[in-house]
C-alpha cells in the first residue's frame, strides 16, 4: 500500500532531531561503529513483500542516528560542512518536482534560474558573455574543461577519435586534484602525459617551472594543450598565481583552466577576492558552491569564456526525440551537456544566494578566513602544536609535538582516529612532504571562535592522554607480534 501523504509530517521531527544534535557539543559528530558492528545494527535486507511506512520511518531514524552529522560544529573533515535551510528547501522541492534539466519544456523555471546563475557567476569571474552549466561535481567540471581544450586544440578528435599525431600534454601543479588524471584517462590523453609542476613553500604553482615544462614538451615534439591552475588546493588551500600563469598560456596558445572548485566562492569576499586575480583571463573555470557556500551536495558549475564552446564540445547526434525546433528550444540546456537527465541543482543555489545576497556571502566567507587565522594563531602560540605549512585560506595544517621516542606521523594518525572514534571532533589528516598533518578545514558558516576553542580542547585532551599511554600501546603491539602479549618487558 502506498504511504499516506500525511506521513510527511512524521519525517519532520526526525530532521529536527538530527539538526538539534548538530548544534550541541554534548552530542557526538558520529556514533562510530566499525563495519561489522554497524552492519549488525541495521536491517539491510530487502524482502519480497515490502514493509509498512512505519518501518520505513524507523529505518530513516536509524540512518540519521549513525550518519556523520555534517552540520555539527565539530565537523571539520571535508571541504564542505554546515546546514543551509534555504538550500535544503530547494533540494527538497527539486526532488518533489522530480524533473530533468535537459529541456526548457521539462524545467521552465529551473532553466531560467540556471541561466541567471551562470550569467552572474560568469560576471563575477570576469567572463562576461561566456557560458556555463551545472554539472555533477567538480571532477566532471574539470573533465569537461579538459575535453573543451582537447577539441579546441585538435578539432578532428571529436569525430575521428585518437590519432597518431603528437602526444597531447597537460600541466598541473603537484598540489592539484587527482580528477585531472581521471580526465586524462577518460579522454585518451594518458595519465603519463599529465605533468606535475613544482609548487613553492605555500603550495602554489611556480610559473617559471611551468614554462620550463612547456618548453621541454615542445622540444620533445609533443603538444602542450592544457594548463590547470588551482584556486584552493585540497590540502593546503593554496591559490596559484593566475595573473602570472595566464600570460604563459597565451604565449604558447594553451587552454588555461582554473580549478576553483574549492576556492571559487572567495570571489564573493571583498577582502580576499584578490586571491583569484587573473581568473578573468581563463578559458574555463570550475566552481563548487557546495563547498564554501554551504549548498547541499552536489552543486558544481563549469564556466567557459567563449560562448558556443560547450555545445560544440558536448553535443551529440540522435537527440531528435528530445530536442525539438520550437520557440523556446534554444534554451534547452541539455544541448551543451554530457548528461541527458540532470537534476535541478539550480534551485537550491538560487534560493540560498537570494536569501544571503552577495553581502551575506561576503560576510560568511570573510569570517571563515578570520576563524582560520584564529586557529593558525592558536597553533603558533601553543607549545605542543606546530604549523606544518603556512595558512593560505581556510585550511590549517598542523601537528601535535611529541617526544623523540614517539614516531610523530604514526601519532598524528592515531590522534585523528581517536577523535573520530570518540565522536568528539571529526577532522582529517594529510601528508605534507614526508610529514603527517592534522588538516583542519573551516567551512561551516555557523562556526564561532568558541567552536574552534572546543576543537582544540578535544584535540589536546585526547593527545595528552594518548601520549601518556603511548609506551604501553607500543609495547603491547611489540610483544603480540612475538606471541608474548602477557610480557611486561
């Protein structure tokens, strides 16, 4: 039997309870259970006869109970966090109407919203007169940019496929996102033809090293076709010097792409938008509002300077059943998309942006930078903490200083895991050179200094306890390996 429409009212208290847990430091970020224990807590089977909606409500309750609470004030693990009510409402309405962005006919209002958003985003980035489309993630945005570059540099490849001509070569920094390697794999470029350019101590691509790499590629008889700069690297939050990279791309006639998936929203900060200086010279830009604008996943856009590029690159034959020659068909966004069915992601972004306005997002993003600066200063002032890289934006990479008898990298990872398992704080770790660092990502728009202080309280308390008992832990592991776990040494 189909559930009664009134059952919707029974879901709302579960949502409210989940959000209430996120606003309290007395509740864990996640109720951690290992894979097998969690599996035993859930009824994962799908039966032949189905169940009542009351049972479904119980499953929803359990799902929310054991899920990571990304709205929690101690969730610092990903490049996204926080709860955005207007955007959440947009996401619900998009699922409720359940249409596709392929044609204006199917999504008239959503098409107008997406066209409006793309124009605004192009203008902010200095790509007036350009075009764009919302896509299913930053990785796809980077891949489409690579595809545009490939088909622009070697136009016949779209129809004739790979040729025996010169190898196409891509240039990214050694801090760039792995999605460029995926793009090279998918598009037939070959991952070996993605060259990493050295970055400086701040994690920014070094322009002179880029030009050296381009010259070597040309001398080897190969074809440089794509430069992928990064505005907001995944670990260090670094912004490549776009204003210095753009002239190199122009000099050698290479497609210039900016992966601003993480840092694109900084363009809304009057104080920090200078970090994107030079983005107006890009041929394409990837931007994820689901990161620093706190829009629910997924919300990503690819922007292109030259109008018509996306249609030329992504259009295909055999679409007559879908795209018709009618008055409004010129607004069918599916004509310039690799996807056919595409969810309405424009509504949640439009509602959130309309609610906050440019001014509201300016205040939010500037405050995130200020909180990250506060966190970095806290690390610098504390005798047991050490920054492992300069703070570039909202990422703070540091470690707890242990005595020389303890292996620092191992301790850092164990410390992070202990915070995770207790549910006190959820933060990630990453490698910086040969050192492991706690990677504190400050992206939740509702965070306060009190929340940052509470994170460090949790971390220091856990680290001190772990350091105090570290010798016993390592001895136990040592003797277990030798079949003598009862020995005290």
